[in-house]
């Protein structure tokens, strides 16, 4: 690698967005940390699934292909940036970046560009690049490519110009909306948003005054047939978070809000993870973790999908874990053997809720009977789990924790245990241990950084389909939890104790789907993956028919959304989040949807149970 003159790099960076908005001093500072990289044709510069990257790259010369699933999504030329989306989101890359021909890139440290991309010019650049159809997957109903009229979610709340500000605020609360729209006599509209209300309060304005005195009029509006991505970019350019949407006849349909999920996560989780990474002590880590609760509430209020909120929660817990491990290593000294910290359970699948506990494991490279490695691992695990508990993330109460010798062992010991479960699945607790091990995901250490010699515990199960006895046992294990389909058209609820009259959304709703997806995914040859990804893989492999997989995935998202909504309300009230809801507190529509979802899952279970009994599977 050679070093280019700083002035030359500054001139190049300054000629391309988003860095063309920087002043000369900022540009010089960025150029000073830019490193040129030379790549031969066909070289994988960034690999799919790794990340989040510690650097972003700008093509200096040559070209870079973005590849996913064997398909070229995009071809980038000089002046184009890549890797920034995964860096900002803190998530693994969704594509591989491959040099087409001899290629030179400028490598820029994430810390040097993160704040720059958070500025208005940078945010517009990020939004435009992330909304490009080639980077949004295989097509489908992503917000950027759908008409704005199809994206309306919040109920329409209206008022007249003479409505008082107080009454307008009351209407917004009753509607569950963050803006009220005021139709005007000339056919245009005004708008009063929650931000306007805060300004009213701060200025001491009399709330008995008419809403016309505080609203923005005429409001900028969008046509219902404009693409969501285009509307979002206009919103970013205009600095507004709400836009009334009109049909072709000028009829008011609703208000579109801050569509950009990536922008929402940028504002909330990126800064939080940066503060965690900078924490110098456990107390500072714990203090930073306190910001996760308002982040989750804010994301939910912004109508970010529950699956995305769960993924962001897991990403933040990963950041907490990594920082706590780093602090423990600084205190204890380096591990005697190369070591990996594994997330298990919902954290591993990135399906974590505020109520989720921490399932964890450790694996080291080397002999099993290494007293020094075992002692260091236990001391490290004790410190990390204590730090996570102080931050509000309790360890698994059933013993699936890295301080338990059963979950802290050498890679070869893990692999041998896994092979033993494959050979003899009737061993005590085998289905439970297989379910945990196959979910495992590296968070810190040699596997997390891509060291090839570390091995992977879930990979031992990649050929589980060759062991039908294990799969049949896991299938029956997946049928052990039955959804509460109800008696006399009602849900099955607890009948005594503190849970009386309540429905457990996790054990009754989510676990049956998660277990079925794990079994189906393993049958299809998929190991560590999310529940929706396992269901899709099972459908692609013919393990489940497409309709069954879609039914289970739809039920999964419905229950996850209800869990999040329930727990967010508990967080607002300062209560400890749980999964227990009173069916009578749910709306009639929600009850009906939930009941149908449970019945659909139960029908799938009955069909699979029959096939297992007949030896079809």
C-alpha cells in the first residue's frame, strides 16, 4: 500500500459528494487519514455477512461490483462510496464488494466519516444511496419504491382554522397522530405538528388561541402517486418530518411521516454505539446503556418495524458485550488461547426484545483440558455478565451462560458434543442444547473477526439432514409448545397466581414459530439465521410449502409487533417488561388477528405432527 499526498486525496474527496460540502480544514483532516488501497481484479474488498465495517471506501480508480446471491446489484465508479450503510447501521454487509479490473480505493476510518454523514448534506447522500433500488434487494414492497399513498399509517387527524390549539392537541392524542391537518378555503392545507406544539409551549402561547395562529400554511404537500423515496428526499431537503398526501383530485388522504428507517436508526442507535465504544469503565458502559430504552421507545413511536427494532436492540447489546469483554481483557490480560464470545437465543437471531435475557457461550481454540484457558474464560465471563446485568440485561436463568462450564469449552469439545448429539439425539437435554448451539453467533474474538482457524459451532449441524433421528426429535420438540387457540372463542390464559387472566405472547405465540423455523431450517441445511430467514430457506428447499412458510412468517411478525408494543408501554410506565397481556386489553381487531394467527400455527403443527408420526419426515 502506498500513501498518496494529502493534497491530492483532499482534492479528489472534495470533488465528490458527500465530502464536497466540507470546508477546507475539514477536508484536509479527512484526507490526512485516508489510505489508498490497490486491489487486483476479482479481489473481494468487503465480504457479505461481515461487519459492521470499521472503514468505508471511495472508489479512486477502476470499478467495484456490489454482488449479492450471485447477482451484480450495482457497478460503482470513481467517486462513489460503499460500506457506509452497514457502518452506520452497525449491521453485517448485505453484499460483497469485488474489484472489477485493477482498482484503487480510498479507505476512510468510520470514526472520521460518521459525523460527516450525519449532517444535512451527508444525510441526503446516505438517503439517496440507500434508497437506490439496486441496494434494496430483489425488488418488492420496500418504501422507497412504493407510492406515497400506500405508505400512510397514522390515522388522519383534522381541524378547522378556528379550532383551539388545546383542542387540536387533544385530537392528536386521541387519534394517536403526531400532526393535525387544517383544510383551508382556497383548497390548500395547513399543518400543526408535535414539534410546533412544543414551540407553542416554550413560547408561552395561549393554547386557547386558534390553531391558525400556530400552524404552517400553506403546507408543502405530496401527490399520492409519487414514490416514497422521492418524497423522503424532498422532506430531507426541506427539513420537514410530516407531509400531507393528496390524491389526484386534491382530496386529503393522510400525513406521511419520516419514512426513512435508516435515518431513524441513524439518529438513535449510531451515536449510542459510539458512546459505548468510547466508554473507559464499566460504569460508563452502564451509563451509556441507559439510552437504549428511550431509543426503543422512539423507534416504536416512529413506526419502525418490530423486527428492525429487535435487530437494533441486539446490535446495541453486541456493542455492550464487546466493550465489556475489552475492559475485562484489559484487566485480566489477553486470553491464553484464541477466544470467541458467542451470543445464543434471541440475541443470536437478532430478535431481541426489551424483556430478553442474555444467553451466551465461550469457545477457545486449543485443548479442552487447558486449566489456564478455562480459568481465564470464567473470570472474563463473570465480569462481562455482571456488567450486562448492571446495564439491565440479566443472564439466562436456566444456565445457558458463559460462566457455566457446559457453555465454556474448547472448539473441539463443542464440535465433539455436537457430533455426539447428531449420533445419539436421545441424550439428556440434547434437543435443548442443539437448539441453543445452532443459533450461536460470534460477537467478540477470533470468529467475530473472521479468523479462519477458529471453526464454527453451528457449522457442525450444516448436514443435519443426514441424521433423520435428530431431525425427527427436534421436530417433536418444536411441537411441544402449542399456541393458545382458545376455548369458546377465547384465548387460553393463566388461571391462578400473578399471571391470572393473562396470555404469554412469548411461550404461547412466538416460541412455537421459532422452534418450527429452526427445525425446518436445519432440515434445509441452514444453521445460524433469523426465524424469517429460516422459514424462507425451508420454503426454497421444499421442506415447507411456500404458503405455510408465509403463514408462519406473518404470524411471527404479528406476535413480535404485539410484544414490542406491550413492552414499550411498560417501559414508559417504568415497569419491568414482560410478555403477559390481558386479551381484554387488546382491540377486537387485534384479538381476531392474533387468534387467527395462533390457529394457523396450530394447523401447521398438526400437519407436521401427522407427518412425523407416519415417518414421512
